[in-house]
């Protein structure tokens, strides 16, 4: 019981999962999103909430009754999102085609440290996902849930979310809703000079660094049971966590006689 109480105290003190950004478009106002009409046809993303729809969305057209078939290349870019101190960045959103018979809309979503087209096309500072909704029958006339792992940008101070409607013509409308960026906000008060840590869900590696060489690391599960204990010797160490189950852990690291404890979510 004492160990559980101790671990619970660490979880409260050293970090928490948080919703960093969200927009459900229910205010029917997308003026806080920057529009880029890359194909120059005068068409952009717009707020859409016709009578009978369950909620408002952000939409873009590849066909309208007034103009007929369009070949859109439209971007809608969020304002700057402060992610200082956040890790485990994960974007979630809903997307779907308007008409079940004309829903093969093509789009790309980006999370980037910049807000220009050049930034979005640069894989060094951007993660992205491209999809044709025609490949998913569930997205025909309905919204489906999607997620994008943005942990490659952990450590950034500012990111932008962008949706691009492109490489499609003569369908109808594509809709986006319930955009949310989540992450873990670290509140580590480190006794170790220059201490930083980063966990990659892709490689299952925990990377720690500091100005002084580390001497040891111990990792405990939420029951207070030690699952990893290693002697260390350099200022940057990589610890593979493939052998431990997904979940919440507490890591205890020592360098130059100083100790720091932090929460870790292994997934």
C-alpha cells in the first residue's frame, strides 16, 4: 500500500495527459483557421451546418451546383499551438464525404512546426497522412474517426495542424470535425543539470540526456515493482522498453549524485 501511495503521488506531481488543442466548429466560425487557395480558383474551406445536420463541420468542395466540377488544392491551417514541454503528441479528428455516392474525396492532414506549404512538404519538421475516402465505405456519407501519431515532433515548442483537400475532382464535399491534439505535459522539477527525456512509441526507446553522466536508472510500475534497473555511464543513454507491458511507469535516474523522478507512458 505504501508503494502504491508513493507512485500515485509521483503521477500527480510529475505529469498528466492533457488536451492541448481542440475545435469542434460548433461556433460555425473558421476565421481562426488560415485559408490557402493553392490552385487559385477562389474556392476555400468553409463552415458547413445545413438544416438537418447533427453538427457543424469545416468543409471543402470538389463540386458545387454553381460551378460544377472543381479541382481543389485548398489548405486550412490552425493558429500556432503551444506544445512546450509536451510529449506523446497525438492528433485525432473526424472526416467524411458528403454524398454516399460521391465521396471519393482525397485529403492530407499535417502536423508541422511551420505554417507554410513548404513546411508541410518538408518531412524533417512535419508528420502527415494522406487518404482517399473512397477506400473506406464507412466514410461514404458519414464521419469516421482518424488519428495521426505526431510524437516525432515531441520536443517542439509550437506546431500547426493543416488539412489539405487535393488531387480530386467532381465528387462533392469533404467534412472535418472534432479536431483534437493531445499530449502529456511534463512538470518534472529536475535536480539533474540539463536533464531531458523522450520516449518514442515507434522504437520503444526511452532516451535520456543531461550535462553530467548518468550512473543508473530504475523503472517501476504503478504497483511500485521494479521492472528495469541499469547501470549507466554517459550523458546520453537509450533504454529499450520492448520487454515491459504498455502502461504507466515511474523512472528514477541518477547523475553526479543527483536524482530525478518522472512519469513515463509506455505504449
